[in-house]
C-alpha cells in the first residue's frame, strides 16, 4: 500500500493525470479476459483480429489515431518533461 502511495506521489510530481491511469487499471483485466476469449475461439491464431473487414477497419483507425497523436511530438522533438516546462513558463508570465 505504501508503494502505491510512492507511485502516486511520483506521478503527481511529474504532472500525470490520474483519470487515465485509473481507467487503465480498471479496464486492463477486462481487456485481458476478452483477448484470452478471442484467442481461445480462434485456437490461438492472432489472425482473428484482422481477417474480418470490420476488425481490420477498427485496427487501422486505431493505428491512424496513434500516429496522429504522435506527429506533434515528433515534429517538435519535445522530450519527456515538456508539460512541466510549459507550465513553468506559463507561471513566469
């Protein structure tokens, strides 16, 4: 329990939002169970995720959204602490 407190303290100091982390912790087990069920239905073949047209469209859409989200970071060459630097610059104004 104290370890979670330390992790929470570090994440707060690094300006991480708590809502996405909590959402990830809650949904992780549900997503894992769904992945196991899908693989059990397909006898362990990963092709079940892209052989149907609708699943291929969803995967392609997710990939496009990830790339679009990463483009500004790659263009600007912003490092990991970019949020902290921006908030400090705003405070100085």
